[in-house]
C-alpha cells in the first residue's frame, strides 16, 4: 500500500513540476517564392515603334470581335488548359505561332510565300498567295503533322483547333497595324496576331 501511495505522490509532483515551465514558441519561417499570378490570356496590344512587315514570326493572341475589340474566351480556355496540364510554368507559356518566310530565292512569282503554323495540336505548312492586301492560305494537308501538346485532348483545345483552321482557310484580307497582324474572313471576328520580333 505504501508503494501505491508513494507512486501517487510522485506522479502528482511530476505533473505539477511541468506547469512552471514556459512553452517555447519557435517561429518556423519558410521562404515561399511570390506567385506570378499573371493572366496568360492578357496581351499588350498597344502600338510599338518600329518597322513591321508581313514576314517574320507572329504569336496568335485570340479571335477578336471586329466592332467591340473583345477577345474570345475559347482561345483563353484552351490556353489555361495547356498551362495547367503543362505544370503551370510561367517561364515557358505555350505560344501559338505563325512564321511567314521571305522567299530565299529570287523568283519571278513574288506573290507566293511559305508559312508554318504551330497550334496546340498541329503543325501546318504551305503557301500564302498574296496580292495587294488580299491573301489565301494554301495549306499542304499532306505535310500537316499531328503534334499534340498537354491540352490536345481537352474540349477547349479541340474546339479551338476546329475554329482556328476554319478561320485560317476563310481568311482573305490581312491588315498590318504597328506590331499587330489581323486576318479577316467572312465572319464578325478577326484573327489577331502580335509580332514576336524584337
């Protein structure tokens, strides 16, 4: 019985001894890099000084309503799908590009120029038939390559691809405005590109 009493007193003293100690609060700090939170669908469409012509590398911005100048949401949804599935890398945001090549040989026909386009799912190539400010994309279907990106299997990317090809084939007029290139077809939207040249 004495041992149980002794053990009870010892337990009581040990429990009371811990109350006097102040808890140690260590602040754990972790360096978290700031989030970039940049809207990947936002482009600077302000005019840039310089000489821009049709030849060179262009990035597709969006389908833009001609009257209101609003950019479409379909392109933006496809961009976000690609961005999310590719690991949200702000340093390597996927670009839809158009490269219009100057003729490398002196030919009599100054109205045909090669082009290459890279979208989320395809690589198109062919020729542009050009006269004054009218054009026609002649897409070489045999040379078209399916080259999927992360978003290729998403619904926004599928819808984008269909709309992009349809508008490209319907384009008949182009217009250069500073560092921007517009293709007009028969609809109420234009295809808007911005120059990638420095």
